[in-house]
């Protein structure tokens, strides 16, 4: 289904995110993940782009093509601009067109101390990349948003003002950073709507499946942890299998609440785990659009 269609008539989107295999691993290792995700019928699967990635690395675009052609599912690529010049982006756009990829999550990206090149000067913010991509063809362009504000923003209000610039530049759909506190997401949503941001906003859900991964993510993105979440971590932190199941249960609970409160969509960070994605999908798929077949 075309992305512009997936949220028509109040339909709630259910989308997945995966990451490409590490540099020294063959692209075929992604097949195992995709084999497991295929039967779950997400509206699309987005594929991340390495921090400091370059036009020479076509893994993200290649996997997006595999998702469409081999697995028959819709796909989207993430694309960052901090380390790409206009010429690099032109080259990547050609690669996407060759692969018939129409959906792009356009991002600034983060500074990467291990990047092989220095940041380029052509694009300062995601909104610059979005405006540029709009001139390059008929792409469905998405942007990132941050329910608890981007870590560099002065305040949530300032971040939402900047978010509006992305939408004005041509982003027609937003995917959110992960969060564990649904009330924080709805506070953000209310402010975004008041600021005139009227495009669909999917809520980013990351199941907490190990103590190490959650600590890393929280340090990186600063998500706040409700008491219910920290109690769960404290209870199960020494029991990895139980923690994984508790993390899945927490994500399901979050999704049921979000959907009941009318969220536009759920963007599930699958961490390339078909096991986790399947458990969550089995629990929530009948609730996402009751009465509609997936
Ligand atoms: P921007 O929108 O440019 O925002 C960055 C900062 O600048 C914010 O503080 C914002 O308030 C401010 N700002 C924005 N526009 C303006 C403006 N016009 N004027 C002044 N200030 C402005 N990273 C990767 O490397 N690869 C990925 O695949 C990837 N996928 C992601 C997927 C999702 C759903 C999310 C939420 C993030 C993802 N990221 C990824 C991380 C992202 O690259 C970082 O969060 C990055 O720091 C910001 O990217 P952005 O596109 O939001 O930047």
C-alpha cells in the first residue's frame, strides 16, 4: 500500500524499523530477520542509515529493494545529510530511483567521531534535506520528531517550532523517537497540533529486551522512565529471559493505550528480532484497526 494511503480514513499505521547488518557481515544475514517479519504484515519496514554513512554504501537502499522485491512488503530508507554534500545526495537519489524506493525518512544525523570524512556544509538541518529532496522527484518524505525534545534543543517548544519547519519544507509524515511515558507523547502531540503540525505522527516504541540496550538508548536519547518501568527493571534485571518478556509486555501495554487514545500509528523498533516483533504483533494486531483486515 502507498504510504499516502495507509492512514486514510482514520486507519492506524503499524510500521517496523530494522538496521542493516554490520559492515563485515554479508547483506544476506538480513534475510533471516526479514523471513521472520514477513508474515507480520507491517505497513512498511524502514531501514536505518549508518551514522556518517556515504553514497558508496548502498546497503540501506539494497535492503529496502529486497524488502519490496523479494518479500513483497513496502519499504522506506532513512537518509542523513550531515556527512553528505548535494552531489552525494544526488547520487543517492539516483540509487533510490533505480531501486524504485519512494519513501524516505530524511534526517540530519549525529556527529560521528569515527566517520571517515568531516561533516559537509550543504545541509545544516533535516529541513534543508527535505526541501532539497522535494525538488528531486516524487518521494514520500518523512521526518523525525522527539516527544521529549531533541537533546540539542533549548526546550520542547523550540524543538516543535523547528519541527514545523520540516513539515513546511515537505515532510508529510513524522516518526517519533522512542519513549516509555505515553503521557509525555500526548503532551507533545497536543503542542504539535497547536503549533499547526497536522501531518500524521507515528509513535516510536522500543521494547526493552535487555538491561544493556535500554541503558544505552536512554543515555543516547534521554527518554524519561516512569516508575512502572523502573520497578519492572529492578524486579527483572538479574533474569535476562524474564526481563525480555517483561519488556515485551510493557511495549504491548504502551501500544494498547496509545491506540485506545487514537494515535496515528505505531512505529516499532524491532531491533532485528522477529521473536520480539512477532510476540508484539500477535498481541496488538487485532486491536490496531479492529474490523479491518490487515
Ligand atoms: P534536525 O531536524 O535537523 O534537528 C536537530 C536539532 O536542530 C534539533 O535540536 C532541532 O530543534 C534543531 N533544528 C532543526 N531544524 C532547525 C532549523 N531549521 N533551525 C534551527 N534549529 C533547527 N540517525 C542516523 O544516523 N541514522 C538513522 O537511520 C536514524 N534513524 C532515526 C529514526 C528516527 C525515528 C529518529 C527519531 C531518529 C533517527 N536517527 C538516525 C537519529 C537522528 O539522526 C538524530 O536524532 C539527529 O541528532 C537529529 O536528526 P533530525 O533529523 O531530527 O535533525
